[in-house]
C-alpha cells in the first residue's frame, strides 16, 4: 500500500476553491455503491501496492453491505475468450507492441485465470459484477453500470481499485460528470508507483470529488 499524503499545494488549492476539504460529510448507505475497479489477477497478482489495498477494500465492502448499500466488482473484459478479437482494437493495435497487445488482450479475456478477481477479495453472493471494455465503465457502450446504478437509486459512489491514475480516476471523474457524488479512497486505490497514485488522486480531488481514507469513508456511512 502507498504511504503518501496529498501535497500541501493541493490542499491549499482545494481550500481556496471550496473553503473546506470535504464536500461530502455523509452518504446514505442505501443510496451508495462501492465500485471496486479492475482488481483482477492480471493487474494485482504481481503488484505489491495493489495487493496491499485488498484488506481495506474488504473492510469497505463489509461495512457498506451491513449498512444496506451495494458492492460492484467492475472488471475489464476486452475479449470474449483467449485469442478472440479485441473489443478495443484501437487501444491494442496502436498503444502496445504486438506482443504486449496480445498479452493484454488475452490476459483480460473472459475465462482466463488472469481475468478472474484476485482470490483474497471477499466477494459475496449478493454483490454484483459489471464488465467494461474501456478504462471507465461510464463511457457510452463500455458497460451497463450506469443504468444498473440508476435503477437501484444509487446517488453516491465510493471508488477503489487499480490503477489509481488510470481506470479508477477515469471512472471517478466520469461518475461525477453524470452527477454522482464520488469519494476516491486514498488507501483503497493503488498504482505501480507513488507518483502515479498521487497524480490520480490530486487531479480528481481538486475538481471532481473527495479523497478520504478507508476509515473516514466508513465513518461517512454511519452518521
């Protein structure tokens, strides 16, 4: 897990803009969903920072379930099966070498071991799974997550997962722009490097929502 703090200059900007560090002090649990982004073997199994956030994700999931909220495990799915065509050919054709593109596509194809959720995650039967084909599940055509959340009356989102500055931040930003109230969890998200982790959090924090610890986020559900 990353041992970092939001830089002072970011705190100063937030205070100058909002006059307070937290926009949201309380989430009604029954209107709240925890999004766990891309915590799959492909992204987690060999990344210590990602493995390190698993206990906090499990704690958040347990607390929200108990309070009456929903838990969504959001998984990247870019092919129907191994060696099948990519569902995001532009990304795989242009942003990787051929070898790395094939590795990414096949690693995140349905039915493969790397596509599965990391086994230490505490997934319950009542939880929901959402598949996405882009960094953000809220991009049109990427997933049906927005429609499912709306049908359940969800207004508030707690975003966790990996990578902080890639899929987690993309999902959190897009959610805010769809009028969800969003918190990113500083010790419930991970990137490969501290600098990348902070880049995602600080960018989001200044204009899109709140950044809180897992403990502070859980406390929001019980006020």
